C-alpha cells in the first residue's frame, strides 16, 4: 500500500518565516533555516518552502535562501515554491538542492512552461498549487496577486496542462492559519478526481488529518503554522494516526513505534 506523507510547510515573506493567516496577515516566526532544520530533525516526510512575495515582486526564486538551506545538510526531501518563472529558474532551484518545485502564478501567467519544466526535470519534480474555495455548488480558484478569483469551469480546466505535474496541492486559503478548519468539500468537488492531491490550509488535528488522508486521491497533507507551536509535533501526530497508511518516521526513537 502506498504510504502517505505529512509535509511541513514553512511560509516565507520578505526573507522571514511567518505565520500566514488567510493569505493576508503575517506574524513573524524567525529565521527560516531554524524552522526548516527543526522539521528535518523532527521527522517530516517532506519540507515545502513557499516564498510568497517572490512572484508578487517578480523577483525570481530566492537563490540565496536556497544556498543557505543547502548548507544545512538536510536529509528530508525539499520542495521549493516562489518566483519560478520558467524552466531556467526551475533548473537553478533544483541545482541548489530542491528535490521538487511547486508553481502557482505560472498557471495564470504562462502555463505552457509546465511542459518545458517537466521535460527538463521530469513530471515527478513538478507540483501545481491552487488556492481554492467552495461557494455553494461552485469551485473557485484564487489569483492571490490580483486578489481575484474565477469559477473553475470546464473551459478553464481544459486550458491548464495538469498532465505535466505529478500532484496538485489544493490550498484552502480561506482557512489558512485557522486550526482544524480545512474544508473537506475541496477534495470532494475538485474536478480532476484522478489527479493525486495534497491538502493544505487549516489542517492541525490528527482526527482531521486521518479523514483527509483516508481519501484515495489524497497522497499528502501539508501542515504549516501548527508545527511551530511545540517540538516534535509531526512525531506526535504520527503516533496518534495509528491505522492510517502514513509513512513512519525516518528514524527510530525509543518508545516511538508506528
């Protein structure tokens, strides 16, 4: 059986790790390297670094940050998101230690670059992130730079080259930073039912994570702010999630069995 993953998410704004609330409020949390190193030690299956201001400022990927992270000697696979404009940017990011990349603005600006990136790095290296919400019987996709959203209908879906990405991350931006509030309808109503999904936004409690990861099309759950509240939060969640087909910790610890 395929083991599912818990992804530790570190949100970075203006060079600092922040607690994100609704993608509009940001509370400082400190140096990104410290949070990332902690997630590596505490047993995250993957670490996602999302630099949320890079695309807004058209600044490109934060290569200096990636160099500093590369010097940490992480053993956990790294996903990078933020400012990636084309295949050249994607290759630079991977050359500096990222195992995979995630893109968001590219879907709005230049979706044809997904194919170019996939041909350079492989489909498994590419994740598409979509900030979304459900309203009534409709599915809405948010452009965070323009602060606007569109109804995700069949016409728009047909234009998006999802075949070049390995997974789609559905971000519940409405409940971002709000504990135990992820909207499960996002997973039920997403039109691409056969595409592997990553759930993110408002995930914090083990019972909630169990329900999300039990869905056949969900391969991973991302947790951001809530992992910074106490040490070893991922290990504690894995202890509680007995019976869920989730990856065990990368290392054995006395008294810790899954």
